[in-house]
C-alpha cells in the first residue's frame, strides 16, 4: 500500500514512514541478465529534486497480523477522519439511520422490531428485526467483548432481555460522556466483520487486500452488510 510507479529501470515511490517519509525516491536498477533481460540488482537510490544518493532507505513494514489476547484477532484502529465517507455512510444506512437523532436508544426502531416480532409469532412468517443502535453495540462490546450468547427457552429470553437492558443503560451513559463522532469511531474500529477481523480497516485488508482509503463504494457496502 502506498504511492509508487514501476518503470523499466527504476521504481519511484513515496514512503509513508521511515527516514525519507513523504519524499519522492527512485530505486534505480543496474545491469540486465543476458538470459531473462531482467534487472539483477539495485544500482543506487536517488532522492528526486536533490543531488544526494542515500546509502540505504528505510520503509514502513507491512502489517502481517496483529495478535490481541489469546486469539489471533486482526485489528488496525484508524481515526474517523481517515475513514472514507462512503464507508461511514454505508454503515449508518445499514446499521443505524437515526444515529445522529437518538441518545443511545432508538425507540422507533424498538417499536418497529416489536411489531415485527409479534407478527412473526402470530403468522409464522417473516423474520425478527434487530433494534440495536450503534451505541448499544459499542456498549455490548464494552460489557462482554463481543455479542453475548443466550440459550433458547424462557431462560434464554430472560438472558436476552437482561443483556439488552444492560446495553441500553450503558449506551445512554456513553451518549452523555462521548460525542457522536467518537462513538462512531469506536464502532468502526470494534465491529467484528468475520475471518478474525475487527474493524473496517482490518476487514478491508482481509477481504480486498487494500487499505481502507482505496475501497470502492460497492466494497464499502459489502463490509457494512457483513454484521447482518
């Protein structure tokens, strides 16, 4: 990931980190193999716009994986302003359209989900809708580290209700302490998107092998729909 151009006898790149961060560097190759016509070694380094030829160049290492706790979880936290707007819009459209209107609990969504639940029980048709806001999901991650698992039956129902009650109380507390941008940033860096990837930045590398900044609109929509 980064900015580079591959030429016949040189690679031109702009390092994102290291001792030449932000500068334009040419890596010039030397003689070519008689058999393959490919260059065989680096001849020298050049800093474009300068006359100096550095002896070495340090680049930022690629992320292979990030180990968190005992599991091989992949995480790469990013600031909200570094996340593309179409990624943010896709998540809001799919997960919580009224995010900027509610204070942690979406009572309209809860009522709608309740009606759908009753209809499904009476008719035997239709699915059960979720009503958790983005803030509730952040609260759930803070309480349990991931979605709590409840068994079936009456015990499972009480477990689910208790879990939602705790999430709701913590979500309202979060809304009073943090602003919306910080809550959204936490969610986008915490949400589990499968294949051991937590957060949209890790998922972008995991599923598309590209940094978050290079995601297309359709790729962002794909990541946003994964929690469903």
